[in-house]
C-alpha cells in the first residue's frame, strides 16, 4: 500500500482548470493535471482497504484502484498502467469524463475527502501514451470467427478490442462518418478533445479491428446480410431516443434536442460540414431544459458560442447543498447539488420548473411559459406526487430551447425490426446475463441493453459481452 | 470408547499427577508401598472424575515384584515360586465373562510355552469393586496374575527380554484373534516390576486392591500416577503407570514418531533378540495413548541393550543449542543421537524405572513440575507437588526440583542418587560420540552460505508464476514483506473468505489443510522468548539400525535449517561422498493426460523414489523444475506426502532423506505442510526468482541487496516455522518432520488414506480428480491465449476483497446494508442484508451455508420466546481495549448492558472508573472479563467486578500464539488499565504460564472461582480436531461455560498465515464438542457458546441446533459501529476511529449504542421467525436438535458436492439420563479451602478494619489460600484494599498451589514450610512471606522452597522468599516487589513492572521479553550475563544511590520478615556485596522512564516560570 499514514498527512489536491475567461474563448480541454509528483503523492492517500469500496462498489468497470494507487505512489508508472489496462479499455476517456463514483465510494470519503482516483487514472494513461507503453496487442492466433459490432461508442469499442484480442475478426459498423459514437459527437471538446479518441482508434486499427463508417445497417446493409456474413452480431448502438416534451408550442422553430445541437457543434469544432439548419446560441437567450450532464454540456457550448444569457431548468427539486468534503451517502452516489465547470462559466439554474408551453411569432419560439411545482413526500414504490403552484406561472423570453431531458431507450430502427429482437418494458433491447438477445447469435451491450447510463458502464458491458460472445463462439 | 460422529478416541488427552518414592539403598519395605498410597491420595486434586461424579480417570502404582508376598500367595494356591529374579509375573486384564477369559488364558499359556516358558500358575487378583464408580465397575476386567519361568532357566535381563518377547507375541496374537485391549491387556509382564492400576480416584485404589495392604507386599520403590483425562468413558488399560514409566504430559509429535518407528522395524536387528526380533513387531501397539506408545519404544531401547537413562536421553533430549553451556561431549551425544532417533516432543515429566533404577526426567521446556525431597533416613520422594508425603523438616537433606531438560536417577544397587550431571557425563562418554561425529557427519562446505545471484528470465518467470498459482497478494503482501522485514506479514480482522473446498477458484492443495495447535492439554511454546529450546537442525540421509550404535549412524548430512537456496541445491545434487549421494526424481507429467495423468505420475514418482532408495541413494530430491507447456507439475505437497507414506509402508523411509525443490512454496504454511508431511528441506526456487525480479524492477527498497532480501526471506520462513511448531508445542524440526499436525478440511477419505494417511479429515470433500483439475486449471491458464501484459498477476483477493475473486462473507454491499439498517433502525434493510449474507448462490463461503432446516409444523410467532429474552444469550466477542479504541469498547459495553446481554472486556484490563454506573443508568462495565495469557489488568478488583470470567485459551485468528501491542500504541490510558508503562511494548506470551496441562486449567478455574464465587467461569477454545475431548476435559475441570470459536474470528493483529490456516470452522468444532459432552454425561453441567463470523439469525439457529446455547458476534458488532473492514487495526490507522488509539482518528468514531442494540434485536427477531417455522417456542427446545438440520440437496458446486456432513449431523449417543443442553450446575468443592474460615475470622476486620491475626496449619491439598478472602476485601474496599497488615495469617506446613493468589492489599500471608506452584498468582497488593520450618537443617538458600511460576501476572504487593523458587519466577509481573534467594530458568520473563531482587543464582534466559520493571541480581561469579537474555534489557552496575538505598532497604525487610541467615550475612558484608549486584534494566522501559521524568521536570519548569510571571 502507498503510505500507511498518507491519508492523514497529505491533503487532497485535485486537478486544476484553465481560467474561465480564457477557456470560454476556445473549445480546448479545460482541466489541467497537477505535476506528476503531486499525483504520485495523492496515490499515497490510498489506504489499501480490506474492502476497497471504490473498486468493488464504486467503479462500474471494477478498476483495480488500490493496486495502481500504490504503484503510482511508488513511481511504478508502467506497472500501474498494466494494472489499469486489465480492466479498462478507455481510461483516457473515463479519466476525463467519468463522474467518478469510485471517489464517492472511496472509504476516505466516509469522513474526509476521497482519493483523487479519477485524476490518477488519467495521469497513468496519459503518461503511458507519452512513454509509448500503449502498444497494440494483436492476437497471436486467428479463430476465423467473424463478429459484427453495430455502433462504435464506448461499449462497441471496448467489445471490439476485447474480441479482436481473442483472435476474432471484428468489424465495427458506425452510421456516422467517424468512429466514437457519443464520445465523438455527443461530448464537447472542452471535456474531451477528439484526438484522444483517434489515438485509441489507432491502436484498435493496429490490432486489426475493422471499422465501417457511414453505414446505416437496415438501410445500407440488411440485417439478413449481417447474420449471414457474421457469426455473431453485437448491438452497441446506445440509447439514442431522446425524451421529448409534449407541450403546446413544441413545434416552434428554435426548440431542439440537445444531442442535435451538440452533434452540430462538435462537427463544426472539428471542421466538418454540418447538415441542415444551423443551431447556434450566439447572441441568444438560451434555455436548457434538463439538469443533467447533457444539459450542462449544452450550457458550456452555448456560452462558447456567445449566448446572451443561458438558463438551465430542472423539474426535480434542488438537491441538497453540500459543502463538506466527505460523502453524506457513502458509499453510494450522493444526491447533492453539483456545479460543473460549465455552470461556473455562466448559467442561471433553477429547479422545480415545469414547462407549460412555448409561444412565438412566425413559427419562431419567443417565450417559454413555466410554473414552479411542489413535490409530495416520497411514498414507497411510487413516484412522488407533483403539484403545480398556480401563483408561480411565469414567462421567459427565449430564442433557443435545448431539450436535455434524457434518453428513453435505444432507437427502435429498421435494423432492430429486421432482427426481430425483443425489447424489455422500458424499450431497451432485452438481454440476459450473458448479453444474449432473444435472437440466437445476436448480442447487445451498453446503453442499447440497459438504457442511458455512464460511459464507464458501457465499457464494462462491452467487455463482458465480449467474454460471453467468445465463450459462445468457442463452443 | 468407539468412534462416533466427530468423536475419535485418537484425540483423547490425559495429564496428571505423577511421582515416586524409593529407598535409596534398595531396601524393600511395606512402608514404601504405603507411602505410594499416601502420595496418590495427596495428588487426588490433580486427577479428575467423570460424569457420574465417582469414576476416576485412573490411578495406579508400579512396584518391584513383591517376592515375599507372592511366595506366600502362590503357596496358598498350590504352586511354588523360584527365587526372586528367576520368574516373571504378568499382570493381565482379562474378560469378566468366563468362556472368553478361558480362551484368553489359553492364548497366553500357549504363547508362553511356544516361546520357551513354563506357566507356573495363575492367581486371580483379589479386588473390592464396591468402592468403584458405576462407570468403572461396568467395564471392569478380570484382573489376573500369571507366574512363569523360562524353560531354559534364563534369569535377570535375559529372562526379562524373554518375557518381553512373550508379551509382544501375546499382544499380536490377541489382536489377530480379535481381542480388544479392553479384553486382553498386559499391565505388566516382568520379572522385575509389577503394575497395579485401574479406574479409580486415589482413595479408592487402596480399597480396591487388598494385596497392597499386606505387610509382606514390599518394595523399594513405588511409582504412582493419578490420571486426568479428557474422556470419562473408562478404559482400564489406559490408566498409568505403564510397564516402565508414568508420564505427566503429552507427546505432540506422536503421528510422526509412530510412522518413523513403523518404518524402522524393517532395519531393526540385535544380537540380544536374534531372530526373535520379529516377534516384537509392531513395536508400537495400536490403541494405546501417547504415553503407552512412548512406553513401547522406551522398553525396546532399554531391553535392546541401552541403559535406562541413555534410552530416556534419546527420547527426550534436553536442548543443546549454542546458548547452553554444556560439555562438548554431551552436546555431541545429543547431536549424534539426533541422527538416530527423533525426539518424542511435547511437555513431559516422566518417572521411569526398571526395578533397580528409578528416575525422573523433564522435557527441555520444563513445563511440568517435579519436586523432590531427599531425607536423612535414605528415602527419596519425587512428585508433581511438594508436601505429598509428610516429612519432618529436620529429616530433610535436600529439597529441589527438576529443572528443564534435567534428569534424576536413583541407582538402588549402588545406593546412590545420581545428579543430572553425573548421569549424563557417564552416558555421553561411554562411546566416543564426539569423534564419531567429527569423522562422519557430512557438513557441506558452503551450504547455507550467502546466496549467490539468481538468474531470472522475465518471460518464463511470468508463466511459472501462473502455473504455480501466484497472485499479486502472494508477491506484494507475502514475499516482499518477508524479504523486507524478515518476518511473516501481519494482518487484522478475521478470515471471512470462502473455504477452499467452497471456492470457485482453483486452490493450492495447502489451502485444504489447517494447522493444529495446542490448547489446554498442552501449552504452545514461546518461539520468541524461549526459542533457545527450539531447533531447526536436522540430519538427513540413511539411518542406521536403532538398536545398534556405530560411527556410521551419523554418516548423514547435517542441515542447520530446512530452507535451501538455489546454490545449496547445486551442492546437494553434486554430493557424492562416503556412499552418500543424492538423486533427483522429477515431478513433471503430461498435462494432456488429465487427472489420470496425475495419478499415474504419482505412482511413477513413488516407484522411482523407492528404486532409488534400493539403489542406495541417501537423499531424494523431488523436483518440479522444468515446467512448461508440455510439462505440468505434481503438486509438491502431494508428491512429498505420497512418497513419504509409500516409503513408510515399504519400511524404507528411514533409508533416505526427502528434499523438495518446488516453485510452489512461498509462504510459511507451505513450508510447514511440506515438512509436516515428510520433507526434510525445501528449496523455493521460484520465490527466489521472484525476489530477484522484484529487485530488478525496483520493487524492493533500495537499501536491500538481493542477497539480503533472500536471507531475510529465509529468516522469515525459519521464524514462521518455529512459530507453527511452537503452536503445537513442538520444539524441534526433527520431530515436527512428518508429525502431520494438520487437519484436512474438504478432502475425501480415499484421497487422505492414499496420500496423507492418518490425517484427520472429517467432512469428506474433493479427491485426486479435483486436485488434478485445479492443478491443470492453473497450468492451462498459464498458457491460455491472451494478449494481456504477461507480467500481470491475478489480484488474489483472499486477504483484501476483489470483485470476481474469492467470495467473502462481508461483501461491500452487506456492510453498507448492515450499517444502514442499524443506523436507521430499519428491519427491512436488515432483511436485505441477511439475504445477501445467506445467499449461497452468490456467496458460498461457509459450511453452514450448505445446511438447510428440515420441515416442521410451524407455530405462531407470538408463541415464540420474545426478542428481549433471546438477546440475553448474545455476547459481543472479546476485543481488548487496545485493539479497539475506548469509544468502541465502551459503546459495546453500554449497548450490551442495556440489552441485559454481555460485552467482553478482552484481555486488556478495564478502567475501574467504568465500574460506576453512569447517571442515566447506563453501565460501561464489561460483564465478561477475560483472563488471558498476559493477565493485563487482572487483579482482585477486576475479577470481583464481573459476571463471567473467561479464560482465553486460544483465539480464532491466532490460536496458539501470543500477541503484542507496540510501544507507540500504549498510551497513558492503556498503560494505566494494563498496569504498564506508557510507550513500552506489551507482549502476551503464547501460553498461559499457569496452564501447561489440563489439571493446571482446573487449578486456574478453581483460583478464579475463589476470586469471585458468583461469577461463572468460561473457557474459550478454538475449533480443531479433538476440541470435543478438550472440552470434555475442561468441563471436568469445572468450567461453567465453554466457548467454541471458529477459525475465522477477528483479530487486532496476527500473522496472515495464522488468520488463514489455523483452526477449523465452528460448525465442526461445536458439533464435536456437543457430541462428546453429551456422550460423556457432561453436557448438562455446562453451557456452550459459539462464535466466529456470525452474521445473521440463520447462523444463530444453526449454532443452536448444533448445540450452542449462547452466541457471540465480533466482527458484525463492530461493523454496526462503523467498521468497514479496512483490515488495518494492527497499523493504528483505522480511518473510522473504531480500532485505533490515535486521537485524531478516534474523533471520527461514528458508532452509537443504539446501533448495536438494533443489530442484536434484528438478529433475535430473525431467529424468532426461523424458530416459528421450525416449531420451536424456546431456544432451550432448539439447542442440540441437530436432527432438524439437513444438507441442501441441490449442491452442484463441483467441489462442494463431495462434502459429507454425516459426522457433523450425527446425533450424539445419549447416555442414560443424558441431556442435550445445560440443565444443572457444576458442583465446586471448597471443602479443603481454608478461606471460608479465614473470612469468618476476619469478619470484624472486613467491617471495621480492626487488625486480626490468624494461625492455621496447611497442607498441599489446601489450595488458593487467600483469594476468596481477597475478594471480600475488594468487594468492600475496591482495589485500594485495607491498610497494610490488617489481616495477618500465619500458615504452617506445605501450602497447596496458588498460595496467595490475587491477594488484596491489607492481607499478609506468612508461610513456614514450603509452597507449590503459582505462589502469588495475580498478587494484587497483599504481602506474602515464605521461609522454611525452623527446625530445618538444610541451607535454605540453595534449596527449593516454592514451585514454578510464582507471581504470574502480579499487579502489586510484595513477596519475600527465604529459599529458591522454581522456573519462570515473576513471569508477567507488572507491579509486585519480590525478594528471593535464587530462581530457576526464565526468571522475570515478560515482566512489565515491579521490582525483583534475586539474592542468588538464576537459571538461564533470565529477563526474556522483559519490557518493564527492574531486577537486581546478586552475580557472585560474574556469569549472570551468560544466563540473561539480553535482547531487551541492559545490565548495569548498582551505583546509583537510590538503587543502593532501595536494595539495602528491601534486604533489611527480607531479613526482618523471613529471618534469613543468608541475607543477614549479605548485610553484614554489605560494602563487599552490593557491588556484586547487577541491575537488569529493560531498554525501552529506561527510555520511557527518562521521558516521563523529563516531562515531569518540564512541567515543573513551566510551573516556576508561571509563578515568576505572577509574582
């Protein structure tokens, strides 16, 4: 273990961020890692717990956190990388964008600030890339089995790498023009610059993973063809169907799904052509409906585009404000007020806000009408009752409305129709513990199977599904 | 008694009182026989009686053939006897039933005739069975004497040998004709001696055998024995003495000794026996006790031509390590014989005789008392106690005790008493052993030299590690730690990981074995403080004929320890000198052949080994070097044991040494098992390669060279081996080798029988097929196609939790749910928690997980006993203040007191302030107070303030071991309650120094019962094979409650290998205890408690059905208070403030009493619900209803499906009037206690403090004088007691054991006469004065006046002894002042406080482990430093004025109190004498004192300064 009394001697030092004034001028990554010595010292805060809750309950991909904390503290960066690589195919992604339930699960956070697990992870993998330790690991033997993976997001990439390394021929189909799925076009550069993904794709390519981009299965290729050509089809298409809002005025211009907005922005940041109507926040009053991470990404993007004013509304009550460094709900994810870097950049946030309608002129949205709601006491087994406070009905002048209220499930598209996979009650692709869908030889993993969730969870499911698929093929 | 359920008679233990009386000049008389009787009667309290409260465990007497008497008796029967020495008498136990008795007699006669003897006649020994207990009478044999002569007219030794042959033939034929030992047994068969024995307590003995009352029954010696056995089912033949000895103690290495003796038979030859030697086989008669088997070998050696004392020196050699100042010839004698015979190791006081010589010997540890007196009238008495025979003080020439390893012999032909020195000098010089050794023993040059470079190939290392199943934990936590710190890593909390047989992961074969350990019936040895008695030296090679002595016998390779470096292996391979050569047998096999391949490989390894032996190879190296894709390795342990047993069976084992060269061995347990199953040495080449790799990659600290790392690692293994051996009470590797002191858990009978014969394995399990599968899983896994970084090892997860690794009972989810449940008092969350813990589908960890409850007619839950009454049966397991913080300790106490349940103080004492209730009615007082080996904080007041006193014999996480609290953890508060000095390390010794055997435990129970008559006394045991018989012994020792702890219990700090590998699950131990107690009619007198990872109501119900009435929660209860299983208790860094003394961290303690209260209530409710389903209304109804338990039928686990729980679930044999639970109470016999009288006479003093003086005559049966009286003082006046000398008691005579135990302030006990063991045990402030009778003429200061282990655990008070004390004087003294005129070995051991002044000689190892207090020793010949253990102390001259003043003062007091002439003389020459004193000063203690002084002076300075300011 790092240092027996490290947690008592060293204070937590997290990564820094570029100054707001500076970062608003560009889309470059905003976090700044401390010096390597500081990061190593932070590893010394790890207590090497008898039960590492960070690893066992916190981290969805079960990173071997105490092991690499110790190695980093002892300056064994390459071995740390090796241990990190054992569980996580995309640590450079999770090290940047994961909400880090490991840290809220960290045993130190019972009564102190947690170990800076996420930044240590990032430091390990970035250092590994820098040192040239991240090398392709192509299989030594080919099995001759062919696998089609549909969707190149985190689940697809993780599964592709794992399956390829086991010697299978893997083809990843992506409907967009570039690889990465939500990582590529869903997450703004200021949180995840795209070279990070490209760098990893390089490795996958060197290992022999084949990518087919711009292929819309169902339209460009038939499901039948897929099933005929490949031994297994693995669906990792994410949960792309956004939740809509059904209020009067929804069809006015200027009201968009957050993902449409973010994809456009990401494409233009990447210097790529953008289809259809340009959605820009420049000089506008922007309302983001939905208080989650996607909403937060919209806020940051809008501010960078030069929005006049940015609002973010959430229908649920404002979470508890929590000024302490420890986790009040340890080891679980605490429901507390979180302020993201995007929020810090300028945003008016409110909670208990129910959108009632949009009004506008000439088909363009001009006002958003809303009221505050009250939430009843929680009743076991039922969603809490909500009531509108009629005295609070207000209108706000808006030019752009971004709907970031989450996702329903996988997009029910033609491919799934043709494959005839069954869905669960929530509209996700129904799978069993072994990631098998109702159709033999067809597997599903990631958000497509469980609904929208964390990138890190998608990686885990991608890996696990790969194991299942390989076992199936080995029989 | 036959095997049943988990009961197996092989686990029976016995112990006892032993002694002899003899006339030195050999003059036979009836008086000696009478004296023998008297001794027996006075040793009665050292024996025990059975469940019927009448049947004794056995007593007996060995005398010379009473020729006069037999002449008379035989004449009456119509046949004449020849002269004394020309005939033999067989004392034979035959069937009562006439027909079979006739057959038996015929058998004896025909054998006698066929072997050339003439039967002169039979005599039915007259007996009076009326006096016997019912149990004894029911199985009483017919006791007969057969008189016979040699037809060839042989006399003397030749006749004796003939009789020996005849007897062995009778025994063999009897066994062949299906006579059991109960039906045909020769108690003695000799022309020299005869044994009268049976199932009695002493007083019944004389009445039973009227022969002994006849005046013509004369003998010059009477050797007697009073037995205390763990069983109660009478077995007449197991009573002692045996044919030539009586034994107080236990042979721990028995299994190995038997195997080796068996193998040796093939090479035995002797001119004395000629062809008839074959008639002697088997030398060791099966079915006997350890003592009986010892007797078998002892008589062979003696009749084989060696002198009686020579034979004894071979079997029980004294320690001859470098620390002992002994003659070179004697050292050579022992070393030579180390190559001939392994020691029969274990605590032993043995009295032995061949009719003309009688003697006694003590083993090297000297853990049994043996006191002797030689009289002017030419008599010698030796016994476990002094005072067994009344001898006028004026008649005494010498009073002494046998020191460790020493012998005493009376040669009645010479008419002399021979001292140890004389005996051994003669024997060790009667052959030129030293020259023989010099010429013949092989000591390889450079062997054990500094290890050279180790070559590593990173790639193959990576593969080899996987083949041999290494995990990151093995490398990081075990190997690295051993190399860095030269010792095994320490961990904390218990082992809650799945049992090997329940694990999904492939397990190493070692993981299926559990170390056995000594508890109660024999003590563990202290491998740290008393390691000078231990030895890792051994000889390997070809043994010679045991009955011969030649120079070639020691033509063997001497290994100073058993861990061989790679260089050593090269040397061994190359060895070829004087016919000594080594051969390698490869352990590789073809992995593609599957399990059958392994079976075939073992067969061929065995055959190859045998043929190499036949070809003259003296050393076989089993090697798994060369594993690769095509070559898998036979598991090393399997290979070693298979070859060992094969060679034993073929009678060839003694012809070769076995060395194992393996990549498997990495941790101490691996080495221990390899040695324990037959290897002489181990080369862990892969561990060395790993160290080399760690060095290369910079993972070892830069200060450490690879050579040092390897040396450190080897040192760690050596220390670990000593520890494992010591746990079982074994001192030398020579006898540990092959002793098989392990129990298997999860291996099936066929497998054990074939490869590990003789190892207990009681629940079946996997066999060779699954072992092969596990081996191949590892092997193939290493070559599985993978692109992952090859250097990556699996995390492990058997110590620290890892997802997808070993299951642990406490998963992170379970902890989270449990804490939520108790904090929010939410029963539904508790349910989810319990569901998770009980779910074996996901988390199969324990045997009980596989049990299910049978269907029964349910009752309404309203009819079931309420929660409030069930919780009263719950306790929190012992956790000391010190291991856990103050807040945790007190919160547990408050919670359990609120429930009317009990918390347990643990062994760290308790602050007296906690005895006063809080204003809100809460109490911080622990209801259960523990009395553990260090006796921290144990004084009269502590004992009085408790409902239960618990003697901790063993702890689940580290049975057989002590512990230590490092100096920095000993803060002011802890030091205060433990009566220690802040900042000074505190050590708990492995053994209780007042419990070396079962009768000692009975004595401690008696002491505690005296110290608090209202408290119940409990004894904490840890489950292992045989714990049931131990429990039976404990109940016979009058314990009110027995706690059976599982192997998995928690700990504040313990070596990882002990946490993992010692002890077994409580399910087995509890079931065994229940079965044995029920069948022995003892269950009704005692309550049973169980603990060990109990977590849910289901666990409680399983425990109840298996027989427990009470249930303990350790880990779970601290988890409710916030523990999150950091497993860092030993580092003082518990981040939640539960198990730390760091004030910064203690502030973080989140626990509340309500949390524990809620938990206990949830459990109780859970229990109620299950009970309702099972139709039980009360717990009492449920206890012991094992018939309600069943095994889950659908076990499809590939390993667990082989388990067989029939022995656990067997219903005990229910005797008439038996009970499944406690229905009555122990009866305590205080009839010989004088304290009630003392209390009566002190009534006024106790009430009004008016001083009183009392006089009383005492004898050795009056035990524990003063403790009960002290309790009265403490109850009334607390620990302060009464003013000095308020109660003065003058005793005259010989005081029994524990004189002045826990004596409270204000009481003075004066003794004119002698005292036995444990004087001043736990002395709590009173004063003891002991001096010889006024009329004595011997020189008091050179004679022993008190026994062993005086002042053990004393916390205050004074003692003045005019005379010498025995071994371990003032051990663990933490506050008393003592003046004594000489002490035995190990004086002031583990002392932490107080002052000891020794005015004369000390034995060896003085001040071992002494961390506090000061001793002053008169060092007249300037050799004291050679006898002092200087590890922790410095010796200083007495120059300081304070010291001089102190010394002078106490010696003056000593003179005043005892009238010591010797001390008077010292005072007279004071200016001459005081410079000869040395001051023994513990180093840490000195520093601590200086620190305290400095702080005081600093405070003083601060004070003056402030005052100045204020002026």
